[in-house]
C-alpha cells in the first residue's frame, strides 16, 4: 500500500520536541478562555472570595511583614489558582470521552508533550486567577505588605498550583467524562478548609490538625505564604514536594495505561 501511494515509511520522521507547537497551545488557551465556567472560576469566583474573606477591619492586625488581609489574599489566591489549574488539567477526561485524545494519539504528538501542553495551559490559567485576586487586593487597598514580599508570594503561589494541575490530569484519567469536576471541585474545597486556607489550623482540634498536616493543600499554602509570614516548617516543604511527586507519578502512570490502549 505504501509503495502504491508513493510513501516510504522509513522516510517519516518524528517532529522536533515531540510535536510541541505553539498553534496547539494557542488552540488550547482559546478553548479554555471561551468556557464561561472557566472565566467564572478564574476571575469572578476568586474576586468574590477575597471581598468576602479579605476585606473589612483587618488592616490593623499584623501578620509577619503584612496584615491579616494580606494573609487572606495570598490564601485566596492559592485556592483560586489550584481550582482553575485542576479544572484545566482535568479537561483530559472530557477529551477522552469525546475521543479527541485518541485522535491525538494517531498524530506524531508525543503523549508526554500533550500533558506538558496541558500543564502549561493550567499554569497560564492559574496565573490569570492569581493576578485577578492580587489586582483586587491592590485596588481595594486592604492588604499591606512590602512590594517584594507581594511579588514573591504571587510567584510561589503560581509554582504551587502545578501540584494541582497534576492532580487534575491524574483525576481526568481516573474519573470518566464530566463527572471529574463534580468530584474534584468539592474535594478541593474541603482540602482548602482542611489545609488552613480559610481557618487557621490553631483553631482545629488536635486530631483534625494532625490530619491537616498531611493534606495536599497544607504544604503549598505554607510555601506560598512563607515570604509574608517568615514561617516555613520543614515538614511543610516535605508535604508540598511529596504530594507533587505523587500526583505527577499518578498522572504519568494513568497516561501510560491510556496510551497503551492504542
């Protein structure tokens, strides 16, 4: 058949970078930005959260190099970034249900590059959500902390959301279809409370607090707020790195299983 069509199979070459190209990245970004639920999660939802939890008479109470409002703003940015990053990563579930991922596997695009593109899009969407919260904080004027501290908190928050982008991809390969966010959304909200993003862990009972130290949200929250609080226990770093490794390995494992089907 190849000879009849004048095609030499040995002449085919794997494209550079495993098929990574900016056109596909642009398509993925446009598709996410056209999703109304994505815009709500990335812009409106975090803004409302900060106005509810971070505004008010919190300017006088100090926390590290800033005040309580700044502490709440960073925490809300973590919640917003992780939610949208997880939702972006979990998009693989819908694509698998529609057969789009199977179509992509018939192209020269390497599966690892496909996940890399998903991670990059999740990072961009997480940056949008984090920026939205910080812009509202600047306009509102309640958060008070040095500019350098502010920037470092935003950068570390962006780095930390990659953990939950990996979780989204992992969940997208485990949970079928659109059901993934029905499970992942409430689950992340519960983890946010358990990780001390809305209620300080000091207000929890001993047993709940001990469990919270092992939760995926605890470590990333401590890392993101470290420039402000100047408090970063070693076990928080281990927590953040450990859960990132677990989610990445889980996503890679499920991706390899899914890829083996073709």
